[in-house]
C-alpha cells in the first residue's frame, strides 16, 4: 500500500541547534579492568542538545558506562570533527543541513567510526509523508497479528481544498492532523483532531491527515536500541464514539498525550487493551525496520485497534527518542555500545 500525497513542497531547512555543551574533551583512553591487562576504552563522541544531554546522559548511565569501559566525550561542533577524538562511536541528534554534511564527510573520511545513525536515514523520519512508508511496504501479517499504518493524506498547501481532497481520498472521520515536518520542535508536536469535514478548512498545511483508529486509550511505545527491544504502555487519546462524532463539529488541538508522565504500566486496565503486542511480532517488525530504515536508535508508537486482538497500527516513529525514560536503559544502552565497539575490534584483528 502506498501512502497518499498531494503535491510537492520544498522542505524548510534550519540551522544547527547551538545549545550543545562545549565541554572540553577529557581523555582517558585506557581503562583497567581488575587485574587483567588494560583494555582500550570505547570512546563515544556525542553531539546532542542540552535537553537531550539532560534526559539521556544521566549520572546512572555515565557511571555504568565508565565501569564498563565506555567514555562519553562532548563534541564541539564549532571545531572540525576530524580534529577531535579519536572516536569509536559518534552519537548525535542535532538538526541542520550543515551539520548533516559535516557528519556525511566524517563518515566518508572515517569509515572505522560508527556514526549513530546515518544522517540521511534520520532525515527520512523527519517527514510524516514518508515516516511510515517502510511499515506500509512491509505488509507484516503472520499468525501473531497484522501490522499496518492508518490511511493518510498529505496536504501541502491550500486549506480550502481539504474537504474535497478528503472526500475524494475516501478517508473516514475523525482525522488526526499532524504537522508534516517532525523535527522535534514544539510546533511539530502540535496535533489536532478533526471531527467534521468542513471544519478541516481551518487547518494549517503543510500537514498529514491520518485516520483516527480507536484503540482503547492506550498505546505501546516500542524502544529499539540495536537488537534490543523494550515496550512500555502509555495513555493515549480516548476512543471516539459514533455519537460523539455526530455531535462534535470542530477541530480540537490536543496536548502531548502520550509523554512519559502518561505511563500506563501500573494502571488497572482492561487486559484486552493492556496486553502487550506479541513479542515475536515486535521482533520481526523491529528487525525489518532496522534494515529498511537503516537506523539502530528509534522508537515506534503502536496501537491495537479496539475490539480486535491482533490488528496493530504504527502511528509514529521517532529517531533517538527519550531513552532516559526507558526502563533499564543504562544497561541496554551500554551493552549496545560495547557490542558495537567489540564488533569493530574483531573486524580489525580479523
Ligand atoms: N492515527 C491515530 N489514531 C489514534 N490516535 C492517534 C493517531 N495518531 C496519533 N494519535 C494519538 O496522538 C498522539 C500523538 O501522535 P504522534 O505520536 O503521531 O505525535 P508526535 O508528536 O510525533 O509524538 P511523539 O511525542 O511520540 O513524537 C499519540 O500518542 C496518540 O495518542
Ligand atoms: O523527536 P523529539 O526530540 O521530539 O522526540 C521526543 C519524543 O517525541 C518524546 O517527547 C520524548 O519525551 P517522552 O515522551 O517524555 O519520553 C522526548 O524525549 P527527551 O527525553 O529527549 O525529552 C523525545 O526527544
Ligand atoms: Mg508519538
Ligand atoms: Mg513523533
């Protein structure tokens, strides 16, 4: 199945965020592991926003990493990347064309360094028109369930044409209106729910209109870190009944409904709604998406269609999400970084 689109629009570019911590590189390339011979540390250069440093690089992660021989070093993006390091791994979440080019050049000139993840692959997720395409292309259906994406329509401009375009596309109301660009800004998370066709004209393109799928008000956030998968439950938008649909006429902006504060892991829920998607299904989905997206660090928002046991929809994919809120993230992440480091040494000595 292909996702629908309207017409083309140039993507807005923005400059690299300038709130990177410009800490001095601290060097300690060799760690002592007990009485055995000293091992070389895995050096991870990071280029992250201040917000991300705070949520991700928590003391519990840095402490465990140090014990395991992993060293985090802040990248100074105002200096050439090749003058810094040497790094084994570069971890990054900054935006901007220039920064992407810096990373691309660095990948070319330093093939021995693992850049998490390739800028082009990340870029693909920044546009909701393409974000879910890989899931749609997979057509995943097996004895554990079916995984699809909601039908959606891309509106690049001309809000007045929306009712007719929605009608022509045969989309069913209510619709979730999502900004086309998903770049982590507050604006890109400003979503609304539309109950009625003619009020759709009030929306501000460019956006994606996605069919709202009733799912019992709970969603599953599936965190992926390399081969590791961790699933949590979060509260989500409540179901919309036929009666509500006939009664409500407007467009409703809604706040960040499924953020970490909306954890539903300890809630007393109807088991048919709360039951996690089958593990083998998630493993298959994650493995295939890692390959199709070319990413190792991302999460998926998945919902189970209300009244079904095994019909799932992926509604959102985020690059380098809030891992700091993922249970056991410090163990999962450090194991992942070590596995990358070790894989490389094997390759070098092999
Ligand atoms: N098609 C849909 N059907 C039902 N609910 C939806 C749908 N799309 C989004 N939602 C609800 O809206 C919320 C926000 O949507 P979405 O995850 O796409 O936005 P986002 O801003 O990219 O979120 P994130 O903070 O995870 O990046 C979801 O958590 C879910 O509660
Ligand atoms: O792409 P962005 O940076 O917007 O991704 C967000 C994500 O959408 C969630 O808002 C995360 O917060 P929680 O839902 O509370 O987990 C953010 O995590 P943070 O720890 O970095 O604030 C993601 O970055
Ligand atoms: Mg989401
Ligand atoms: Mg998102």
